[in-house]
């Protein structure tokens, strides 16, 4: 289950071993993807290396200036 509490999210992220080398971020990327998608944020994953996916998240604007 994915938490919506920022502290719990941070604790979960810190638990992932993404030390480089080897830089195996795959599990962490998919965890972040789940968090974002459950919040209604569109995501895509791109691969240059199977162990090191890149996550793109997109939040649509309203087309209004701040």
C-alpha cells in the first residue's frame, strides 16, 4: 500500500538501495510511478538500460499565467 503521508513516502524511498554502481533504480522508479499515478498524475517510463529506467511525470496546466 502506498502512503500519502510525505514522511512515510520519504522513509519508503530511503529504503531502496539505489547506490551507484550498479545504480539499480528500477524498483524505486516503479514505486514513485505508483505514487504519482494514484494521485492522478500521468507517467511514462523510458529505458536506456533495463536496470536504470527513467520516469517522466506530466501534470497538465490550465493554460493560464500565474
